[in-house]
């Protein structure tokens, strides 16, 4: 693996890419109390290693039209970190050689990257199945008027965040007016066949509005189906219940409210050894907007390089050397193993 040594970055400002001197990273935040994750794994005689990866989870940048309270990316309208086309081309070439089967595109709002659509089309040409993490409201951003139809034509799987089925809870977490736009966006997607036609998968994502664990995913899905169906005639494929990981914006909010220690204790006391085999970090490689590799999106935000080693670009990584490499963990990992567990695909155990 080659170590990274760059003193400038390409950032996206006022609609164009500009070169800037490297800025110091924003301060990061995570729990500093309770046992370490590896101590608890050891006590259960468990360890955490990569399998041979067939999926890339690609963070296309931190620019987002929203700035949600729980966002682990600290994404928002003023962020300038955006993946360039040059980086995308390097990823495409590596993915082809490595026979990658799936790409999970995230951000920020991945669609706001000016090369998003071209990148998706190139991934599709390689036979790579795409999941896009869409905040729904982006459908109403300027220049995105045809986005829903564009997605449907390509049968891209959509995973859409909707942290509750009530207006008050969604707007409290994501901003005023977000619920109404989300409902209108889901109705538009339904009208195109999303959530109805088996080839147009539309999953919704729930995450708690505060310092508590998600309710059971199955019963919550029934509640979502009833409330969204009865009130708005909305259907969807599945509901994914995700635990808030106590880092960055969510950790700051917990700290401000004096809840960080209690929340960490809640996560640790609900440790479920049965989730470890399914942790998402075992099966994918996560990339940041500059193409550097991490064990997962949370570690990326905490600037913990893949396997705790030196910062490495994807194109310097040997795919056959990944299986068996250890995964870098810290106290935030308890967010993935509490209760039924949590991942970008929802719960990990019954
Ligand atoms: S929509 Fe997603 S990426 Fe954007 S601020 Fe909200 S949680 Fe973060
Ligand atoms: S935070 Fe990341 S590394 Fe830690 S358990 Fe969760 S997915 Fe794995």
C-alpha cells in the first residue's frame, strides 16, 4: 500500500471544481467512555476480519441540500468536498479489474455531484448493480427535475431516508418542510413503479429521533406501511431500521444534551454477539470523495484508515490481499452491535 502525500485538494465551490491548499480536518467526535469494542469482542472470543469484497460503498462527497441533526457525515449545503471525474475513472478501472459486483453510492446527496449520472452509467456498463442513497428531497433541487425518471429508466435501487411517518418528527430531525417534500417525492417514485414493481426497489430508512435504539424492524415496517398507505397511498419495498452511531453531529448533540455517556452505555449494555458475523464492514470497501479506503463510512468520518493502516487509495489496493485483513474498531462500533444490530442494510439479527 502507498502512503498518501498530497498538499492540495480539489474542492467544489459555486458550481465548479477548484484547487485548494489542504485544510485541517474538522474536529471529529466520538464517545470516550466505557469499554473498548475490541475488549468486548475478545471477551466473546470473536474477531473481525474482511471477507473477499465484492461491493464498493462510495461516498461521492459531503455536499447535501439538507443538514440533518443525526448526520454522521456532517453533510450540508456549504460542504465543498466532492469526488472528481478523474477519481471516478480510477475507481471504474479498479472495479473492473477487481470484478466488483455492487456499488452503494452515498454522500451527502450523491446526486449533487456533477458527474453522478455519468458515473452511474459507466458502472452499469461494467455490469455493476447500483444502490443510491437518496434523501428524496433532492428530487426537487434545481436541475434534478428529471431525476426520478432517470433512476427508473436504469432500475437503480433506491434507499431513501424517512426517519418517521409523522411530519413533526421528520421536520425536527431534517428541517422544516422536509416531510411534505419527502411524501411528494415518494408518490412520484411510486407513480413510476418504484416500490411496486419488483425491478424498482424502494427501501425506506428509519433512524431514531434521539438517544434510543430503533424499535423492532418488522413491527415498525408494518406501522410505516399502514401510516404511509392510509394517509398518503404510498407503498415501498422494505423498511431498514438503523441505529444512530454516536459520532460527529449526533455525538455533538448528545454531548450538548448531557446524553453521550448514557447513550454509549445503552449501546454497550445491548451488545449482541450474534450480529458480529454480519457486520457490513466485513463485506465491503468504503471510499471517500478522494478515493481513499476505509472499513466503513463511520470509520471514514473518524478518519480511521482501512484496517488501521496508512491512508491508501483504492487504486493502490490489491483486491486479493483484502480477505483476512483485520477491521479497525473503536467505541462507536457498539452502535452496529446493539440489539438487533445495524448496518446500511438495516438490522443484522432477529
Ligand atoms: S440527507 Fe443524509 S447526507 Fe444529507 S444531511 Fe441528511 S443525513 Fe446527512
Ligand atoms: S462502525 Fe464500521 S467498523 Fe465498526 S462495527 Fe460498524 S461497520 Fe464495522
